[in-house]
């Protein structure tokens, strides 16, 4: 039998009883439904899987609420939560009904910058700090290149070590998505919106624009029906 959304009495009292439209595809870490409350569509998401599920739920809820400070909005609104069941009810994001905009990379970069700017120094304890790359990561990269027969000049080794040090510099508190890949992006009529913030953290925002490079090689930002 299909699993119904595990909404408790508090959420039902606040939002009403949902009419489930359909179960949506999602990762093993969550269950997601498209539902309607009084005829209005919404997304019901339950965080599942593993001992850290509570922490992932808390990170997503905190990040969504922090990110709603900025305008235009860059994350869906939270309509309700039930921490005991790790359930969120989220705003439904309607897409404009056509393919990627020619300037989607500019839209993406601007939205990502607004997301990063949502937090302030006094938010430093709201989310975990970003675990940036270490010197061990830099050494692992060069060892892999050597095993593959790729020449590794001394200048590259020094540059990677310097990059790891710069990315781990203290004093950064940008709101990082954690995985802002195209699969976690919805392009709405009002602009780019990020979803699935279970890995959100605070740190240096310099690393996340690298997803522009990944997406560019992957053929651009594709449309996605719903936030999961």
C-alpha cells in the first residue's frame, strides 16, 4: 500500500487535511508528496533515513527560514513543520512552462549570491560550519593525478595547498546550500529558487559558484517539476 503523508494533528489543525495528488520521486533520504490543502497545491516532505535524519531536518528548516530574509525569494516558503515526524509542508513552486532562459547562468549566480547574503555574523551558531577542503584533500588530488599518469607540476601542488588554506579562513558566515546542483534548482516565473537544503551550513561562499562550471558542461540548467 502507498505510504500516506505522516501529518499529525497540529499540522492538520493549521492547514487542514491534505488531498494527496501523487507521490513524487525522491532520494532515499526523504519521502515527498504533491498535495492540496483547500485546493491549493503544496509539497509535503518527510526527512528519513539514518541516525542523522533529525539533524538534516533541523538544518533544512533553519536554512529555509534564514534564506527567506532576502528578496526576491530564493527558497520556497515553509507552510508548517512537525519536528517529531521530521515533516515539512512547503510552498509549491510553479515553473513558467518553457525551457531554460538564455541567461540562466546569470540568474543562477544572482540567486546563489542572494542566498549567501541571507546570514549575518550573529547567525554564526545557527548552522554547522562548512567543512572545507583540507591539505589532505589537496594531497589526495595530486596523488590521484599521478596514478592516472597526469603530470603534476610543483606549482599546482602549491596552488592547491594555498586554495585549501584560503577556503578555510575563519570569519565567513555565508549561508551555503551545501549542494546547489541543477537537480536542486527550480526556475520559476520570479527567478531561480533552491530546494533540498538538508546539507546547508555557514562558511565561505567562494566554492559554490563552481556548480556553474559543472552545469555548463552538463548542458545547462534543466527544468524540474517540483522541489524534492
